């Protein structure tokens, strides 16, 4: 079984003690590809040597909405500088996060989101979109770029109406550990109704561990729990579903 974990943060400090050992173990767990999503400029500097070191690791480079404090739009030149690297396959993790009052101002978040979508379009790359409690503004920005850029909605959490419009815009929907949570009714509805060829999976490691591992460090070996839940929802076996998800993810990121 081949698995593509489309969103990880293996460069987070929680992996410092066993990062290489974990990566070496992934193939035995069926995980053949992972997408490392950078979130700030320092992260991007570490991303390039990381993807060059590991054949199975690809990268997305961008500035997360929570990380733009004190930055200016001209700082995106440092993002643009790595986008032509052959193993950088997306602009991300970018988007909007309105969950906390001390996050950067909403108008600043929207400006960086808009600018990074334009950057992706200019480099003919997909985007990895983060959205938390910002559905309306996210859709406004995505609509403004209709036809110029598509990508993956990371850890999708919206209702079906939002999912349907995102699908119409050309986006893929990514599900992670939250799909396994008891209260994930909207996620289950979307995962049931969305076209099968537009679904991908992720762990968001080290965050968002599936229900059996709640509170523990997440890692790509736990993708099987997401596949198991999604296969139950779709009335398929894991063996039937996994190769479809793998090909979807490769197509989303133009990986041969």
C-alpha cells in the first residue's frame, strides 16, 4: 500500500530526537511520500537542505498567517527565491487564522494570503491553504484568484456548501486526524459527498493525532487511521481507497 502524507511538519522541534529514524521507518508503514509545509522564513531556510537530504520528502514554502507579525510584503521575496527548486511543489502553508485575538490583524493576514496566491500563480504552483474560523474571508480571496491558482485545502473543516464551492474552484480537500474525532459531523458529510478524485489525506504531524492517539505526538505512520475512517465513510476497503488517494495527491502537486 502506497501512502502520501500531504501535510507534515517534521522539522518541528518535537522530532529533533528521532527525525532520521522516523523517516527511515516510514516505508515500512506504507508511507512513500510526504509534503513538508514550511510556515515562516527561518523554516524555509531549513526546508531546502531537508528535502534535498530525503528522496521521499517534498516541500511547500510559504508564510503561515500566524507567522507574519512584524513582516512586510517585501519579505515574500525570500519565499519566491526557493519556488523554482525542483522539490518545492507548492506555496504554503498560507491562509487565514482568526482563532485568537492576538493573531496578526485580519487585514494583514488577507494581504499576505492574497500576495502569496499571486506568487503561486506566477510560478505555476498550487497552494496549501490554512483556514481557521475565517471561511467568509477565505472564500473572498480564493474567488478573486479563480482560474489562476488551485491547490489543497489543508485539514478541511468547513461545511458542505463551502466545500462544494472550493471544489468548483478546482481545489482538493485534505482530511487528517480530525476526521476520526467523535464530533466531526461536518467533516464526515463533506468526505461522503465530495468527488473521490479530489480527496487527499494528511497527518499535520506533530499535531492533530487521530482519536486513538489523542494528546500524543502525531507522525506520518498514523495516516492509516485516516485511511481507515475515510474508507468506512466511502464504503470501500482500505486497499481500494489508498491507491486513489496516492494518485490524487501526486496529481495535486504535479509529482510524477
